[in-house]
C-alpha cells in the first residue's frame, strides 16, 4: 500500500507533463489511462495490483478517449438513427 501511495504523485506528475500542443482527445486519453491505472491498482488484491493497473489503465484510456472525442464538437450532440448509425447534430 505504501508503494501505491508513493507512486500516485509520480503518476500525476508524469501525466501532467505535456510539452507539446495536443488536442482534448489526447489529453483526455492520457488522463483517463493514468486515473484508471491508479484506481485499478488501488482496488485490486495485493497479488494482482499489476493486472489491476493494466486493466484499469486500458478502461480509463478508452473512457477518456470517448470523452475527448465528444469535446471536439462543442454544441453538438450524438444521435443514433433507426439503422443504428451515430451522427452529430445541433443539440436542442
């Protein structure tokens, strides 16, 4: 547990290091991955912390990517038509 508490500030510092201009999609993916890895390691059992961090990081990165893509279209909502296809249109 002490290692996790020591590693969290390091993960936050590394995730905060952004020396080049990126879009909200990249930043959201990195932030989601870092947060997911930290939570996955914290929630997992003692012997499975590495696996928990991997799974949490992957799920967090996927969620962050979806959130980042939604931020690329301000003022627009995602809709689904009767054929199941997604499209963007102005929000009501």
